[in-house]
């Protein structure tokens, strides 16, 4: 079946101009022409276009895509492995940023007294103050917010690094429990949910079971918190939320 350039553009979700450009650079030339010289694409052309779009979504430049598709000796897997490495680095950086956002939100307003060098060691390129206004709007009138702000204002670099280490150690252990197949409402998971509550209580504010279950619901509802826990382990957000609720019920 032959397709016009307009039909192909609509099917593939690209512009006619893009298809013309692909033709001009030899990346995707139509297999045929009409009697009046208009481009005509067949199913093979559409399959090639699908591959082109796939590589473009992965970030490959057009000239490299041409080489992959036209060179019989080219190794697409090698290119994909390289792109996988680049994407992995990018994902890791994004995960670190999400983690820092959660760090800032749970600490409420971060009145941090650190030197520029210490701030970089603790937070990297992330600026906690960028989220302080949002935290104040959401919780500014609560005693928990005031208590958290009082405590945080006294923390130095070593305090923040200890908190991060404690949190990372807890995360490793709850992932291990979840990965073992233990139920979220079982004793191991509930014990770690209780430890999660106590970490908040030690570092920021008195975290009642009511507040803790509210946080669990927020982890599920707020995509930033969800992204953070899912970056630690897929499925952890729902698992932790269920464990927090089960722990609160068991202690009622």
C-alpha cells in the first residue's frame, strides 16, 4: 500500500517538513513517486520510520541513526548499550534530585547553617531553599512545622550526613524485606515502618501515628514522593504505605 507524505506524517505523529528533511539527508527516502512526482511511502518505509523515531527518542543524532540503519556491519546493540549508560547516569542524577526534594519537604523549612563547601557535600547542586516556601504554605501553621524548623536550624554538616546515612540504611533494609516476599502487613515490614516513624521523630518533629499515616497517603498522592521511593525500588511506595497503615492499626 502506498501512502502520501501527509498520511505518513499523520500516522507517525511527525511533520511533513520533518519527512522532507529526512528525505533530503537520505535518512528516509520514499520507495516510490506518483506520476506527478509526489512522494509515495510503502510499509517498509513506515517500518524504517518507526525505527528512526525509536532511536530519536533515545537521543541518537540523525547521522548516527543513518549509519545504524544503512551499515550492515553496524552493531545497533553497541549503540544502545552506550545510550543505556548515558540514560542511567541521567536517571541517577534525577533520582538524587528527587531524594533531595523529599529531604527538603520532610524537613519543612530548611534553615541550614552550612558553608558553601559543606552544602555541596550534603546537597550537591540541589538548593533546598527553593522548596522552603512550598513547605511553609503546606504546614506553616502546625506545631510539627515549628518544631522541625527549630531542630533543623541547629544541625551542622555532620548531623545532615548522619541523617542521610541512617535513612539510606533503613531504605536498604526495607527493600530487602520487600524483596524477600514478606507481606507489607507482616511483623518485619511493620517494624521498619515503625522505625521510619521514629526516624522522623528523632530528626524533625514528634510523628504521631495519625501524622505518619497521613504521610503514607501523601507518598502515594504526591508524584515527587512516589518517584523517590520508586527510584529506591519499584513498588516500594505502596509497600511502605501499607506497612505504615498496618503498623498504626496494630498499635491503636
